[in-house]
């Protein structure tokens, strides 16, 4: 006996088969055009999806090498986090501030680039304020007021050296991260280089070329980094068995003008130096200007070195030999450290981080061995 299909069953079956046939290309097209997922990033970076989430949201403790690997995968795949998800909800309530009073525009530019990059990457709200015109009392009052509206603060020098400002934030329970402080404090987290070793290295470089009469321009006395750099300079001389001529040490203030004044004094000396180490690029650029005005060739008649490797180092002629301090990357890292502190579940204890990043000696055209007819060489 042959079983018959009910009326219309054949046409219904054919319709379903047609639908299944049409579904496949639609599904394939959706997959091709779909957004990259966090799982795909995790596979390419050889980490877990949770690690990817921590990196893109600036949460949790992740090794620098792992973070870099994840960010390369993010860039390669064009991954865009779902900012409508909980990470954004948390970030929208994470308002952080960076406050500056630094006189160097080149240094400030690097800070802002790094802080803005870190904020964009983590979806945190970044507020930037200048306290250039504030005296000590005004700074304390501003810190008390700001504590009411921000979850954390980043302080570059010299504000990170102000115990009064730091204490105002800490007493209000607001985490603080210092950038480029010369020494680590047990009170607040810090992202910095080893100023002592960096200064010792660049001084040793000058000595290795034959310079024994080296002028030095100090940084602003309100910053610990200034003291550490001078200590590194002294250590290099001691290591080489040389003595520093106190007359060749001048006070600067990390400004171009202070570099001009210090450079004039050094080069007007009866027995001028064959090389000058200015403890930031702005002052070093000013020394090059003074040398040119006096008819001196840099580096044939005078070698000049700076510190920081800001844009000032490569906008003068000749370009400056200097210490590269990765200021933008340091500000970016400061955002991560700050957010980890803010989002920690355990608020009963304060965790401080001393993140020391690598510096680099950048050898350019502003340095040469001393001239043979120079008695100081």
C-alpha cells in the first residue's frame, strides 16, 4: 500500500528545501561582514579572552609584553570593543584628571599625546587642567575641590613633587599616579625612568670621546629628577677619576631662557668647557643658539647634549644627542595604573606601583671629540 502525502505537502517540502538553500549564502555573508570578536583577538594574541578584555579596558595586572601582543592583534584585526557593554558603563563613571604646570611646551605636548591616547584606549573620561598661575594655597584649594569630581589624578612634574597637593588628594581617597618623578615615593604610584643611570650614561659618553672639561646646567630645584641627574653626572666623573670644576656648573630651570643665561655664563668663562650637558632639551637647544651667536661650531668647537628627547632635540641644528625618555608612553601607562587602582575591589589597602621604564641614549650630530688645540680636552 502506497502512503500518500496530504494535499499541499509536496509544495511545502519544496518550499522548505528552497529556504534552506537560500539560508546558506545569507549566513556566509553575515559571517564575512561580521565584526571581529574578542575571541578572535585572543586566538591571534595567544591569550585568553579575559586578558584581552583587561587590556582594552585598562583593568587588572597585565605584563607589558602581553599588553603589546594584544594591542598588535587588536590593530591587525581592526578589533573595536563593544563600547555599549559594561566596560563603557564603568568607564563613563571613571573620570580622571591630568594637571600640569610644566614650563616646557615640548614636554607638555608629549604628556598630552600619551594621556589622550591612554584615555581613548580605555574609554576613561580625561580632564586636563593647567595650574600654571596658581600659588601653593590656590593649588591646595583646587585639589580639594577637584577631589569631589574625579576618581583619580595624574601628576607630572613639578606637581608630583608637591607634598601638599598630593596629601589633599590622598586624604580625600583619590588615587594619584606621578609621571617622571626622580624618586619613588611610598605614598603614590609612579611611572619613571632611572634619571641617575641615564645621566651617568650620557656623561660617560662625553668622557669616552675625550671631554674632561664639561659644563653642566642643572634642572629646576623643585624637582627630584634634577637632583638625580646631577648625581649621575657626578658619578660618571668619579668613575672616570676626574674632578668637576664647580665654576662650570650653572643653575637652570628647564626653560629655554634659563638655558640661554646659563650657556652665556659657561661660554664666557676664561677657560670654557669643550662640552655642555644641559639637563633637558629646551636648555640644550638654547646652548646651541648661544654657541652659534658666538661663532662656535657645534660640535667641532663645542659638544652639546640634552635630556628627554622631546621635539626640541630634533628641531635645532645640529640635532641633539640626548636621553630618550618615553614621555608619551609613560603617560599612557599612567592611565592604566590609575584605572587599576580605581577599579580595585579591595579598597581597604593602598597599592602603590613603581613602574621604571627603559631610557635610551640617542647619539646624534651635536657631539664630537674635543678639538685638539683646546687645552681643556
